[in-house]
């Protein structure tokens, strides 16, 4: 049975489908901001979707992610007879494989040119420095939270010659007191503009001894069409 109606519970996957076959999307989350002008129905947040609203859209497929969406919501959709494809994306290689699975296997689409362009852009990266820079990567303040182990953003940074100081932490997004962050031995603080919107006047002042790299969070944390431009954009921001 062909897939004609898709609900996406993940902003990155929403953008991926919209860039490939926009007519498939009938429902997206309130956090789905790309591309601009989405006309699909809004069905709530990634963590609190309106399950009844999703079912009312009669989707042939719901796209989800094991980190961004809650297991009980996905179980409720499956219990109602809806097909749910759940992605797991913690590395760049996983992102490429899961995007192919979601779009080609799940939605029945032709593999998009932008996905090939993204793979080529990352494959063309020059070798990174033999001694990587050590960085802390806050994602929130009040309280301070940083990237920990096993994260997609951490893998991207590693490919760009930046090692996350907390890559071996037991937690994926640990809460670390500010004084510990400043005493971590980092060479750099990387400040994305999402989920917390760090800016030149909100973030760098907390790390007076470290150079700060302000990066576009979409290039660092989204997996979709933005991956094609991400290597060049992130390299420029990390200089």
C-alpha cells in the first residue's frame, strides 16, 4: 500500500520529507520550523503530541525518533493500528542510514539528491588536526547542561577536530556546575543557538578564559537537508 499521508513528530524528519515530497506531510509538531510555510496540521510538541489529533489525520506512516519522542505516545499510536517508524540517530553515519530508511524504505520515495550531496560534503572534509581541540558544549543554562556521551552533535564536532570534554560522561546530557565547566581543561566553548538560544551577549561571559564559538544549532543538531551545508558552516564558526 503506497504511503500518501505522513505525520512527522521530529523537526529534522519534517524538513527531510518536505524537501523531498512535501505533499506527503499531513501533520507536524509545533517545533517543526523548516521549511518556512508548512501548511500541515499542527499536532502538539515532540514530547506531548495530541495522539487523538494524529489518529484523526489517518496517517499511513508516523515518523519518530527514540530520543525526541516518548515511548508511551508511540505505543498508543501503534495500538490504534498506525505504522510508526522510529529512528535512532547518534552519529552522522546513523543519520545518513536512517534518513534513507525513513524516506526510501518508509515513505517509498526515490533517494533524494540532497542526501547524496550531504554525504559528499562530509566525505570531502579535509583531515582534522592530529591533536583535537577540547570543547565544552552547553545546551542549556539555569541549570547548566552540556553534551555528554553518545550524541549526534558530538560526533559532528569530532569530525571537525573538536573533542567534547564530556564525551565519556555516564549521561548523555549531564548537568555540570559552572565552576566545574570552567575548570574542565577545555580549549573552547561551543555555544549553539538551540535548544537554548545562546548569543554573543548571553553565554560567552560565563566562560571568561575560553574563546567562544557561536554556532547555528540547526547545523549542529539537525539531520536533514541542512547536513549538506553544515560542514562548511560549522568549520567557519569553529575557527
